[in-house]
C-alpha cells in the first residue's frame, strides 16, 4: 500500500490542492507556482501596461513606486526595434475643469516621455499628447470609473511589419519561408486627431519586396 501511495503522489505532482485517500491521512502535493503575466507587452498597435503609472496628486511627478514599471516599459521598447514611433497619451477623469485636465494630462504624458528618454529610449521615437477627459473608458460618475480614466496609454504610430509566406513540409513538420516583405505601418500622429474617440484609418507603405501576403 505504501508503494501505491508514492506512485499516486508522483502522478499528482502538478496538483496544488490536498489529496485525500480514504482511510489515510491527507497528502499535500504542491507544484511550481504559476507564471505571472507580464506587466508590459507589445500588442498590434499599442504597448499594453497592466499596472498604472502613479503620479503625485494633481501633479506630473512620477512616483518612485512606478520607477520599476517605467524601466520595464523602456526595456520593452528597446527590445522591439521594429517600433519606430510611439504616441504617449495622457488621460484624465472629468473632475475639475476641462482646461485643467487637458493641461495636467499633457504634462503627465511629457513627464513619461522625458523619463523614457533619460533612460535610453531615442527621443525621436516618442511624442507626448494630453487628451484631458475627452476619451473616457469608464463612468466618470463613480470613483472607480474616474480612477480608471486617469491613465497613460502607449499607441504605436509607426512600426515595421514583416509579412511572410511559408510552406510547411508535411513530413518533417518544418516551415520554409517562400516570400518575405517588410511594410512600414503608420497610425495618425496628430495631437488633435480622434478626439471623438475614433482613430482614422491607418496608412501603409511597402518597404521592399512583393505585395504583402494577407492572412
């Protein structure tokens, strides 16, 4: 019976909850901790941050608690040279006057851009824009909604995209690149663009090669 219990435990090594065998004592089997999702990741047309950049109240000063996050954002930008230009967007809640919110959101966007430039991101890659309270993502009538609306977003306005046409060898299971071409993709970079919440259609310019293969 002891040997059977040991074999069962080995088969349950990935389980993190107690395992009880009838008539026996509880056997607790633990596995490795689950991997934490990244705080910063590159998506199609934006750099998504899953943690808010914290500022001093009613000011554009980045709090020390967010410096590690800011360093991580800078590292992600540096590791992705295909990203050529980023629009850093400051957003505010509807508390206070519209003019004040516009000024504060712009100052916070500039503060973020300055931090990134001071820590190795090329100045030409960044443009800072403040949208005030014009682009809410939550209800300004609630405290939770207002907190969500106070945010900084990173929109990729220019990047190189690689399109590949591949052939899969059914026998070996390997891919062979038959055609590859690069495309420069540009999003609007006008501070006044999209104040209604809609983004104009993006433009593309082929860098070289044949027309891009569309999935």
